[in-house]
C-alpha cells in the first residue's frame, strides 16, 4: 500500500495555535503530511455572511504538484459554514471557525480534528480511484451519528462523537470493501484511528463520571492499602531505629 503525500498549507492568520510539527510527525502507514507553505494574508471573503465560498477558495488554493492531496487550513468560515469543503483537483479546505472552541471544551486538540478528517479523505481517495471529489458531487455522509468518519455532523458539535477513536461503521466498511482497494487498507485504518483519542487524564475523568460508585470503591481500597503499607513500613523502621518508637 503506497503512502499518500498530503500537502498542508495555511491561509490567513491562524487565530488558534496549530502544532504543525505534531501533524508532520504523525506516524502513519497510510499517509505522510508535509507543510508546504502559508499565505499570511487573504482577501476579504465574498460570501454574504463573510464566509469564503468554494468559488473563491479555488482561486486561493492551487493543488501542490507532487502531492496526492492538498489540504488548506483556514480560521475563517467557509461555504455553508461547514468545517470542511472538497473543491475538486484533490483540494480540501478545513476551517477551524467555531471548531476550536467546540474541541477545547471536550478536551480534544485541533490537530486531532485535522487527522480525523485527513483519514476520511484518504478513504475517498482510495475508493474513487485517486480522487477525493467535490463536496457537492459525492458524499458518503449518513444522518445517523455512529462515531463514524462519515457521520454527517449537521451540527458542528456532533463531530465530538467521532473524535475519540473514530471508526468506519459497518455500513461504510461494507461499502469500502465492495470497491477495488488494497486488502490491508481497512486493517491499517482501523489500527491507526485508535490512536486518535483524549489524553489519559481526561479518559480517566470520563470513566469516573460513568462509574462513580466503582471509583469511590477503588479510592477507598487504595486509601486503606496505603495506610496498611505505611503502618508496616513504620513498624519495620521502629525495629531498625528504636528511637522512632
């Protein structure tokens, strides 16, 4: 399975810090990400709600010649206030407008949001014979929220359900499996998606919220165990240093 070359460019001022090194250093057998430059200034948006429509984005973003997919990142809203738009010519635009706040309140990183969506477009690339298509031409999105890469997410916050270890739902796996695709792709995809998850601390907090009684029991057992261990250590020390008694 050939690794795809993902070219990342940034458009305009980034309101939220993006760890480009984290993205470019992501270990994957499906793709590699390289930062291919930035446009620090962009013209005013021509949309009626100060958003960048697809037609304007196509003038701002050109496909990187030696890349399989060109990904542009912008802080401003884009057409229909979506968080992603596929423009054709294997160009995809991601907007973190409103997304940065949604992600941070749920303890996810913007970089995880981008990786989750890059994995989605690699599926399009493989099943559409080396293309990712335009947003208005092809879509696998389903209305039902399943924690899947292809959840529609009609409300931006719905993406949170597919941010922690996202999956391909059974229907999407069947659809992908019905195409002429490398047999290792789905196994590799499933393995790598498991690495997109909250940090350990927040996973523990989530577990405690779901299992409050178990967490109290564990805390009690842990506290008693510490007291017993401390008492044993103290008694042993008393034998060595009688003055402690």
